[in-house]
């Protein structure tokens, strides 16, 4: 059996601001806390969990991470995100479909792509 990615955790300087940003992308989050662990947000999408945790000294923001989402309409989503996302690469046609790259509140690079 091939491995299947089921979890992605990113560290955020302000998890509430990041939750709002990713909610604008269309994700729905629930606030969680496991035992004495940090309060965080989790979104479940087709068997995949995407979590937003606060930064700590041991776990800072790691902007070397790049995240990709397949979306219905890249151009429409860029309009919706106009006030909360920095566009790093404008929407253009690519071998993978229409693609744009934006930055979230912590500078994580988010690739948005829609495939026909």
C-alpha cells in the first residue's frame, strides 16, 4: 500500500488570524486541545487533517513549508482573499492548470490551482 498523507500541522504566530485566512479559502475548523497540549484549530477534509498550532520557542513559524490546495476557481478566490492575502504569483495558466501563489499571515506560501 502506498502511503497516504493524512496530517499537516503548521505553526502560526496568531492562530485566530490564520484560522480566518484558511476559513476564507473554504476550510472549516474546530478548536481542539489534547490533554494539556496547546489549544489549536483542526479542519478535516476527505480523511486529511490540517491543523493550526501556535508557535513556541521550540516550534517557530517555518516559512520554508509550501502548501497547495486544489480550488474550484483560482481567480474568484483571489478576489475573495484580496484583503487578507498577499499575491506572490498572479494567476496564470501552467502545465498543472490555472495557478497562483499567495502568502498567508505568517508568510507560508500557498499554491492555489484549479484543474479542468
